[in-house]
C-alpha cells in the first residue's frame, strides 16, 4: 500500500507558522547583524593576537640567538690572550726543545676550535688602516710604505662573522 502525500492547505500552513510582526522581524535582523559584527570583531582580535604572538616568538628567538652569540664572543675574547701568549712563546722558543712541539700542537688545536666557531683573524699587515678593524698604537715613517698602510701587527685582531671581537693593534706608516 502506498501512502498518499498530504499537501497542507493554506489555512493549515498559516496555523503551523508562527506569525511574526514586521517590528519583531526587524528586531531579529538587527540582532543577527549585531551578532555578525561581534563575530567579526572577535575574529579580527584573534587574528591580531595570533600575529602578535608570532612576532613575539620570532623576537624572543632572535634575542636568544643574539645572547648566545654574545656569550660565546665574550668567552672567546677572554681566551684570546692565552693564544697570544702561546704564539709569543713559539716565536721566542729555543732551538731543539721538545716542549715546543707540544705548544705548537696546542696552538693548532686552539686555532682549529676558533675556525669551527667562525672566528677569523683580521688581515691587517699591508692593508690600509681601518679604525673599525685596527687600533693604531704606533705611527712610523717608512720609505717602503704609503702613508696610512699598516706596516706591522703588534697584536692579532679577530672577527666573528661581521662582528669585531678584538681589533688588531697595529703600527701605521706615517
């Protein structure tokens, strides 16, 4: 048996549909638009907060890496005088001493560690004097060099990437 579908008549439809006045309909539309505006406001606030948090996280990561680099640079700066002393000892070593081979090995290890950390020596001798890289502690007349050229390095300078850890102490031609 098939059931016949029953179509409601106009009077039945009117009875089942609640009647809403134009004023109530306008009120509901106003509430809906206010709710939509509130939703958009909350969404915008959420997106701003999310962007602020992302920027905050990036800034913290950047500051953290800068702090590590600074701490590393400070530690290396404290160790550079030890390397200077070892190099001075090797420059003045007596001939035929076995201990000199050990000191030479320590210097090579030290330099290897600096290389791995990205620490490089500042090339100064024969270069034009640069106050950003060099610290002039002497000036000397030199017929063999142009004025303003570095003629001797008295203490080696070092850089970490683009940052100067310690400027080279140099003698400059007058």
